């Protein structure tokens, strides 16, 4: 049976953009091909991937749904939070096959991606008007909550009785063995924290 896979890729060299594509072969191979065949300075990261019944149909529906924020009609890049695409994709999902670890082969590439994630994760709640005591919701499970306990330090939330950072809490919940940008996964007042930061930056 053919693997019908839809994937959502991000690239830390292109923050704010996602690539929505499909493959009927190997997800790992496809991500590696894209990372090596493009001129992007950093390799792609698989943000989410799942099997679907008809990948051609699902890919077309996603591209059509997000057409107004497509960067180039001939490219599969969209200016959107990856979690928004995940929410739509879950309607057609058969099985979540997102890799728990990164697919990056070269140590230099891995270190470069980790540094870029760390840089993007330099976030504090004060810059986006979120007060101490505010409740955050995890994007993949609305029953998972966190509370803001510090506006500026790295370990700024309490989650499951533990004082931790946005990124570390998200990584543990997802069960990933790789760095993640916590601002992509935590929601406040209907926005991911990354969306909120971009909105504030655009209004400055």
C-alpha cells in the first residue's frame, strides 16, 4: 500500500513561512532532498506530518484554503503559523507520523538550526503585554495549561507543577528529542505566542 503523506515543513532561515507538500515515498528522504536541493541557508525541519487517504486531494485543499497567504503561486510556501495548518490537516489525518527527532545529517547544520531556534525563542511576555498569572494553552491539547510566572526570564512558566521554559515544556509534551521553538506551540487569547509577537512587531 502506498504511503500518502502530507508534510508541513519550517525553516529557521525563513521564520513565519511554512511549506505544505506531499510525498508517496519516504518522508525522511523528501525532507533531505528539499534541504539539499534548495538554496536555503539552513535545512528544513518537519514540523508535522501525517498519512492521509488521498494526498493529492488534501494537498490541493490546503493550498486552496491558504491561497491568499501563498507567497508565490508556483511555490508551496505560505506565510502562516504552522499550527494553523496542523489544525486544518487534522481533519484529514489518518496517522500522525511526525519524526520525534530531527532529520538533519550534518552536525554543523544541526548546530546552526539549534542556534537559530534559540535566537527566535528569545521572547519575553513583557514585550507582548501578557501579565504575570496569565494562563496559556498548549496548541495540540487544550487541557494542557501553563501559567506565566516571570515576564523576562527564560524559565518563565509553570507547567505541571514545574518551573520551566516555553520550549522545554513543549518539547517534553511532544516527546521530541530535538529543539523546538516554544512560541509556536503555546496560545494566549487565540494566538500562538509567535503570532502575537509578529503582530506587535508589525505595529511598532
